């Protein structure tokens, strides 16, 4: 069973702010959902490989050539922050 | 002539023979949207001025005998996760409410180059996370057959748009059933392609190992026409396959005689609505009359599909959604000066409950101490589910099942019970985990007039085969 403290901890990791009411609600809902997940433990997966993709493809590469699509400024303009020297200016990190 | 009642295939024929102009077709759909979308809420944004311009350009091409493709001049809509320079692309989320992409998704580039007319962008659950469009920040899409009912989801806007005759065809996305289930609820045809058949570049992702893009339209033939234009390898999406794209229309004439179709016993469960079961059994009978051999099969790990999906998808969601941190998109929340509060306030204010719930589940499943028990275990069970299909397809050419255990449910019915909502996708999720293709075709209606659908599944890259089976059923259903 997931606890309210665990939900607060995960919310911090995924950068969400939860009100006290939301912590109660999500703890309750996630508890039900995680209980439901528990049935997976019944499945015998001894010696079974993991499937992380289903394309049947591997090592798709392209030639190491620079292409210019001329969209840098348009992409930067999507940001709500100041643009300086073709960069997004954000508050200091440290 | 009732223009909007015609199939996309019929409209294309009438446009190309000069019987109808693209402008006339486009105006007919615009008139329907203006008259009725206030009741349905299929569209997030409309692009009528652009549509008229594009229709007039198609009409000029007809005059000059320079038509671009079989889809030239046909008005369509796009689910609002497909990036378009011409209109906001919101993913039905407040966080992207005013976002206009500076680029077009590959799928829209291809349709635009084919001459398709854009009527607007249609509603979805927020970031495609839901089975009813109730998580959209811009209101629920109502079922055109009964506005007390959901249109399904997440591609509820596209499915309702086609069903309400607001457009000739649409593009949806399907990660765990998001094309097939709304198509079924709205009584239209929806194709979930094999993973890697259609480029996802420029389409806002949900769960990257599962997301697919495909057509929703009135008929299988319409879907074949649209798929022909959007399928194929794209250097910008390294998960697209280099397998040749077959001629999907040419594949539609084949008889079902000699074909073996499997009925998985795990899909005929106790909770299934009797009307759904009766209608499904009638469809099985049609397949047999058309010469197909029906056999009972087992997909033994089906019961694990929903929990497997709801670990893997949220894990990928929590990673994909990390890009929405208030740096590259969105509006700056008031009073935020430091970086941590920009991250937190942007996400907390901009995202809805279902998105938050899935980010939390994903964060939990991937966190230290739980990774092996949840994520790694789910990826192993995914292998078992895929192997079930691989084994079944050694014996059968295709599989047929109901799309959903019930017809469309009431708006609000599952809203406060996330687990119940997750279980709505019980019949569509397994194929998504396996990466195979599936098509949802209307097969009848309940006594209350709600559409019922069947799902035909085929091995990866057999879209031609399942389109033909759906087409044969559609030609022979009464």
C-alpha cells in the first residue's frame, strides 16, 4: 500500500505540487491501482526477455551531417522566457 | 444530394469527375459544424478560412488537370496532437492552449501535399490520456448518437466528427485503443496501424513504444485511401519501418474464402453486454457465410494486459511529459522567480488530474526499489502477451473480437474511478502491447440506438488484410 509520504516524495521527483486534499485523493487512487498491478506477480516470467520495443529494428543510424532547417528562432519563440544570443534565458540554476 | 452523408471515397469520385467542387463539399461540412458542433464539441479549433482557401486551390487544380492525389480537395480534421503551423495544437491541455507549432507533423505534411483541406483540430483526452475525452481541458465530446453518452476516447473528437458528418475523415492516435474504441462508440471505422507503419514525427507523444497514428472514416475503403497517403518510412522517425507500403485499395476485393479467423476465448468474458455479444455472434456468422473458417483460440496472458499497459505507458508518459517544464512551452506562472517553482507551478497549474495521476504512477514504477517489481516485470509480461499473438498467428490469418465490452457509457459514469476507466480498454490494449494492427468496424446497434463494433486484428504490417476483412463485412452487413 502506498503511503501519503510516498506520494509526496514521488510528486517532488516529478515536479508536481499537490495540496493536502490532492495527496489524500491520489494516495487512495494510486493504492487501488497498485493493488491491481499486484496480479502481475502471478505471471511466470522466469527466463523471459523484456520487450522494450516492437519494431524489429535495431541500430537505426543516419550519416553524421549537419542539416539546417532555419527554425531555431521560431522554436525559441515558443518559450515564455527572454531570448538572448539565440538561447532561452532562465533564472540561475545554482 | 446530401453531400456530408457520402463516404470519403464517394466524395473523391464526385470531385474528380467534376460533379462536385471541393468548395461545395467543404461548405457543406462547415455548415454542419456551425449548426451542430455546439451540441457535440468535436472541435477544439476550426480553420474555416484556411479550409475555403485550400478548397479553392483544389478546384483550380481540378480545372488545370493537376490534381495531387486521390485525396485532393477532401475536407478532413486532425486530432489536436498533430502539429500544424496553421492552427494551435493544444493536446486538449491548458499547458498548450496558445501553442502554435512552427512545424508540421509528417502526417500533416503528407496530407497537405496530397491536397487535403483542413477543417480544424479535434478534441482528445488531455495529452490522449483517457477513454472518454472527459479529461480534455476544453470539455467532453458528446456521442452524436446520444449526447448523454461519451464519444469514447482518446480520439473522441475525430470519431464524433466523422459520425456527425463534420468531416469526410480524420486522423487519430491509438496507444491502447484510442482510435478503435471511439470509432466503435460512434459507429465509424478506425484503423490502428502496426507500430512503425505511420511516422509519429511532430505528433505530441504519450507512450513512445506504443503510440500509433491512423485514420478514422466512415468505411474501411475510406481508411485504405487515407492510409495510402500517410504510411511509410520517415527519416525523422527512426521507429518507422522500411517495409514497402502495399496498394491498400487493390487489396480490398479479396474473398474471405480459405481464410482462418480466430476467436480468442479470453475476450468472451462474463461482464460482456448481451447485446454486444449477440451482435458480435451475428458478425461471426457473416464471416462464415463469406467463406472464412472460424476457430477458437487462446491468448492466455490477456488478463495481464491492462496492468502491464498501465505500468509501461505511465512510465513512458512520466518521461515524455518532463519536457513540459515551463522552459520551452507554456506561459510563465505569476510570481515565479526561481527555477524549481517555474517547473512546479507550470506543471501543477497547466496539467489536469489524469495526466498528473499517470505521471505519478510512472514516477513510482520507475523509482528506486520499485523498478524491478513493476517496470521490469511489466516488460517481461509484455513479451508473453506478444508471444501469445505470434503463436496464434501461426494458426490463423486474423483474429476477431468485440472492441469494447459495452456500447458507449454515460458521461460522468467512470469519471471518479480511474481503475474502472482503465478497464474500458481491456480488449484493445493487448494488440497495442504486441505492436500489431487492428481495425474497428461498426457491426450493428443496441436497442437504444448505440453503435456496437468489432475489432479485427492482424499480424504486424497486414493492414491490407484487415482492411479487406472489414470491407467484406461492411459490404455484407444488413
